């Protein structure tokens, strides 16, 4: 049970994030929904409260725009000021195969939100997590990391942009981040693990074009083959709460079971280099 525990879920207003928030509330945890759009988040919070019967104090909405480093800083300042403890941080929000756009700080949107925004968020909340130990960080990646490559010469896709490759790269970055953070957290009482949720029916695919005539078939197939958001959220909830993963560090799970990753996702040299460059990109001076 999650009695008395506080969990932050990014992107908790839809899809897996929303189902994750509901799953944690059902286990009596308290959830902070960190979302870009306050009105959509409030609407989602109303639906989650209806579904779970949670009291309003158990579910808090906070504005966090991961495409803005300034917003990440503001959000974390508020959390550190207002929250005596933080037991779990779930880095769930994601942008999927969007047309080429840049974040407020000039990064390619998918790399900026999926990797760099969460990188800074985790960094700024780490002291609070350490003070609340044993605590956990959960990183939502994707099996599409397998198509990803980290090109250090062009992390913001300025030379060429392919929306699918950029997504895969950002999800590979999530796993390399997990790998390096795990190394740095050894012995701190904070664990970090990643997961791949599988293909879930969410609005993440809104930029994917399906021909009009194929839509009914696509929708039918997706109901048969894709997971529901609740099924997709199972591993996130498991990694947030299960005693099975107490002390487990730097692993990646799917369907609540540890996975063997491709070498490119656990390459310590690449992970360390990506970490150093990410620190420079988000302006962390150590």
C-alpha cells in the first residue's frame, strides 16, 4: 500500500499517465499530476476522483511544461517549498512523432521533452527524493528505443529530422539516463528503473496519419491488439509501489518483468557522455 506516500506523475492528464495516477490512488497513495495544460488536467482529475472515490487532497494538479526549462525550475521550487517528502517520481510524459518543432529553449521537441525536461526535473528533485529515502524514480521508455541512435553531433536534429528516429532517440536517451542515474544513486536509498509499456491506445499517436478508409479497421485492430491505458500503466504502478523491486537498481521492465536490453541502451560510456552533455544543455553547473 502507498498510505502516506506522495508520487509525482508527469503527463498524468491522459493515457498511461492518467491510468497510473488512478492506480496509485487506489493503493491509497497521494498523487501530484504534473501537466502542461491546467484545464485539461483539472478535467482529468475530476474523472479520476469519480473513478477512484479519492478525496481532493489526495490528487493535486500542478502546471509543468517540460518544453520549458523555466517551467521545470518553477515547478520544482514549488514542490520543494510545499512538499515535506517525495516518495516516487514517475517520468511519464512524452511527445510522440510530432512535426519538427523546438522547445522554448531551442531543443528539438521530442528530445527536449522526453529526455532533457525530465533530466532537469529529476536533477532538481533529487535532494528531496534522497531525504525521503527509500524512494524511487520510474522512467517510461519505449521498445522503439531499438531504432534509436545517439548522434552527439546533432542532438537537436538541426542537420536532418525524421520524426520516428527522433522519438526512438529520445526513448534510447531515457534508458541511458536510467543507466547512468542508477550508477550515481548507488547506496543513496533512491532507486531508478525504466519500463516499456508496449503499444497502448492513447492519444500519443495523434500525429500518425491513418488513411480515412483504413480508420475503422485500424480502430478495430487497435482494440484487439493494443493494451488499454490501464494495462499499459500496470508496470509503472508496479515499479512505483511493489516490494518486489525494493533496492532494484537500473533495470528495465515490461509487463512487470525485467527485460534484457540491447547493448546500445546500457553502454556506460555513451550514458556518461550523454549525461555530461545534457547537463550543459539544461544549464546545470556542478
